[in-house]
C-alpha cells in the first residue's frame, strides 16, 4: 500500500487521521490511532520533503496534542 499511494491520495487521507488519538481513554482506540498516525508519518518521511511538509501542515491545524 505504501508504494502505491500517490501524493494526491496522501493529501486526501491525512485530514482524516485521528489527530487526537492520544487523548483517548480507550486503549484500543489509542493503539488504532497511533498505528494509523505512525503509518502516515513514516510514509511522509520516507517519500521526502514535499510529503513531510504536507503532513506537518495538517498536523499544525490540530494544535492540541
């Protein structure tokens, strides 16, 4: 899946991340959120500066962490 994702697909998916997963009282929700967040974070780092800048820009839209 990582190798097949386009930049446009990435841009469409990152706003749907649960940016507040770390505030969950439910351990399962926390783990799911962290796993998905980590996937997109690592993908952005792997794909390069443009991808990571897009990830960080979306991250900045969610100030409470």
